[in-house]
C-alpha cells in the first residue's frame, strides 16, 4: 500500500529523464510564458519571507525558520500547478546523460527560462513596489526597510561566498524537486518541497531566481533601480554559477549517473 504513495529511485530517474526530454522540445513561447510564471511564484515566496523578517521583535533564528517556511510556498506553486524554473531545470542533465536530449537543447532551455524567470520576478517586484507595501524613499515601511537591507547585504557579498552559497542552495532545491516527483500525493509533495526549501532559506544560502526579486525590490524601494540595475549581476552571476554546480552535484554523485558520465566521456 505504502509503495503506491511514492516512486522508487529508478522510477524517479526515468521521470526526470523523460521530463528533461519534454522540456528540451518545448516551444519558445511555452517556455517563456511558463518561466515568467515561475519567476512570479518564487517572488511571491520571497515577498512574504521579507514580511516575516520585518517582525522586529522575533528571535533571529525563529524569524529565519519562519521566513524559510513561508518561502517554500513559491516552489510549491512552481512544481504542483506546473511552471518552468531555471534552478530546477538543472536536473535536465539526467536526460542528457540518458542521451534523450542534446547539450544545445538543454542550454537553450536554460537560457530562455532564466530570462523569463528574471522578467517575472522583476515584474512582481515592480507590482509590489507600486502597491505601496514597501513605502518610498524617505518613508519606507518596515517591510521596505528590510527589503533595502536584504539588497544591501546581497550586493556586498563577495564572489566566492556567493558562489558557494549558490552551490549549497541548489543542492537543496534540486532535492526538493526530486522529493516532489517521488511523492504521488499532494500532501506528500508539499512536505517534500517544504523541508529542503526551509533549510536553504534558514541557512542563508543564495537562490538566483529569488534574488531576481530581492534585489529589484530593495532597489525600487531605495529609488535606485535604474541607476544600480547592472550592479545586481554582481550577485546574480556567482549565485547562478553556484546554482548550476549545486544541481550538477546532486545529479552526478548518484552512482548510476556517475557511471553514465564515465561512459559518455570514454566513448569520445
């Protein structure tokens, strides 16, 4: 009976491989529109996490735990209704190792989805700013003040720390995706997503798509979005590279994936 509630590891691998092939063959329009939705969904999670962190009387550890808990809603919205998220799509490498898609098609998917996620996240940051929930320069709300502080902290992060926090983050995000796929029930998918995402946020790791909301939101609130637009990539570039490496670690350290990788290189 319990076996009907979840997939076995071999079945999960087949689902990931098949999903990777499908994603590689998806049209530009579908990828881009679905990617915009995913960017917005993650941004919703980031917004409510900012609200939690604005509660000044909360214990620091409790605030981080609660912010991680509510942030997990973002990935639930991506995975259960369905949308295209760059960090989760690193798992397309499973299909690549199974030779069900080409490297070019995988990179095509990543590029389109990444740009779409950025568009969706920035758009939601703009909507939130114009809603008045962040306040304005000189009259920030508590949420707006936290948004500015988060942006400042992320922009002051060095390349190497940002890179490694990105690696740690996407190891957990990809595990959340795998756990969601493993479960056959909605409640199982929710819990499978919740725990890894709560851990990454509470630990202070860096997620490139979440930062596509956090950085613009703080810049909008501080009246510096246009002036400091390019500065966002000081954080996004190392975090994105780290996210890719973190996802690859999860895929390639599985024994069967490692064997497939060896065969892939030995055949060349």
